[in-house]
C-alpha cells in the first residue's frame, strides 16, 4: 500500500493517492484519524469432505456470523452460508460460488458487489409434480415475504438424471449429471429471454435408503449430496460467469426422534431452496480480469488480508493460489478442530500457515491482525528476542536471521 503526501499543502487538506481504485474513508479531527483500507477475509470449508464444522446443514454459519462482525468484508461460499430453510443476512458478506472463488483467488476474476440480482430458477424435468409445486411455492414466498427478485422459472427439456457417489480414493462425495446440456440450455434461455444474472438450480436427486443417511443425520460421516451439487453449480458458473447455487429435490425422510442439531436444518421443510434464493439475490457478479469493469469498485484477490480453512483441506485451487501469491500474500489460518476426510495439510504442500486449535482462536487472530498487532504478542512467552540478518561479519562470523515466530 503506497500513499503520496504533498508537503506544501496544509496537513488537513493534503491529497492522498493510492495505487488501488478502492475508496478510502478518511476523517480528520482532533478525536479520530481513520486511515486504513477495509479488512477482507475469506472463509473456506470445502464441500462434501465431511468437515466437522461446515460439513452438515449450514453448521458453519455461526462461524461466518461471528467472523463478519470482526472483519469489514467476508467472502465465503454457499456451503458455509446455506442451511436449507434457514439463512442469515449479513450485509458485509459476499456469497461466492466455489468455482468463482477459485478463479478470484487466482486473480483471473474479480468480485463486483451489487444491490440486487435478477434471479432465475431452473427446475429439473425429473422432479415430480408435487415436489415441483413445493419449489415454486418457495419462490413465490421469497418474492412476497422477502421481496427477493426471483423473476422467472424454467423446466429443463429432459431430466438431468443426477448421480452421486463417494470417491474411493479421497473419501469425499462427488457425482455427475447425465444430461448437462439440458441444464445449460435452460440457463441460456433464462439469460437471453429474461436477462437474469443469477441462477438457482433444483435437481431431482435419487432418494437414499434411510440406512445410507443415518450417520449424516446423527452428525457423522459426509454429506452425500454436496459433492455433485458443487459439480452442478461449477458447470453453470464456468459457462456463464454468473452466480449460481443448487438446492436438491428429495422425498422427505421418515421423522427421526434422535436427530443431531447439525443436520436438523434439512428436516424442517419440503425444500432446501430458501437459503439459495436469499444468497443469490445479492451475490456479487463476476468480472473477468483486465476488463473495463475491473476499474469500477471491484474486489481483487490482492485485497484479501486473511484466509481461514480446515487444517487438512489446504489442497484446493483457491487456497494454493492465495498461498503462492507473490504480492500481497494473505495470512492463512488453519483450524485444527475442523477435521475432514482429506489429508492435504500445508506442511505436505510446502507453504506456511498459522495453525490454531479452533475458530475461537482463529477469530481472535484475525481481530489482532486487523488491528495491526502481532497475534503472538497476545500469547504467553511467544515473543522471543529479535533476530538479525547481517552481511557484515560480527566477531569473525556472520549472523543469520533468526525467525522470531515459530
């Protein structure tokens, strides 16, 4: 961050210039001197990997809510913010689909905040009439009760035929749709005919035997739906470069009297669509790097100050891009308590992170970082004597620089 001051001008009227185009709030008075850019944090919990926090029905949402009160801008993805029938509006939080988040981290796309999107709804032709009516009732309720701009729906010309499975090598859920062209045709029709710039997709998922989802309902195992949901939204975002999120259509499961609270959000209604419509209604638009729109208030990867994610889920494209950034590298914080089925740690991948035990600690670290304070200065005996790097020999030998923080 570089500023230029004109020494010939009175201090209270000096012009401040900055390489970035983002607006800075400056207040000059005897009581305050605000001269810092916004603090931006990215929270990642990859989908379908059995995360202890964020691997269930919106159970990472409390973390996002707490974090959003500490940072100026929080960027995260639907897996963190979606909780089926439940959601929570956070004005400073950007709802960014996972494929787009990776391209953002790589510096290829930028995020353009909006006041409102025109949301289109795509329904799988394989959804039975009763389930289809339930989805449409949710859309109408969102329009009437929340004022959300859901402008039109379309039914695909052929069933999508969603398939899902668990990858035997990684243990994470994944899948495919057998008729992806049908989905893309439906989205293209909405974009061209109704000028929508955000897409909600509802695909008919195969119903599971109760035994197959018992672990998930008890707060264990992985979300069998999540992996292929990401495949669906990635397909749309890659093709159209607009926000997209998915909600599965399923027959209701028999009631369970011993349901884990982490999974309960998916049991309280007929659809998972409300949170998707709420998130998409003001999700940021995606701007391709080097386009003219990059000069109009976009958020860039270089604006990110910190990234927070599970300890063993560091192998994603976005995380690797942040870690390998040559300029403005963010502080990367990994959370030990949030275990997943993966084993992609920073040590194995060869980059440095600050590891914490839990999200309590992570939020404290971010608060200190935002304040310009070394987080280790808040810990007992964590600041050691300052090291030295010198090219000149001292007492006949050179001194190498000693790391102050281990």
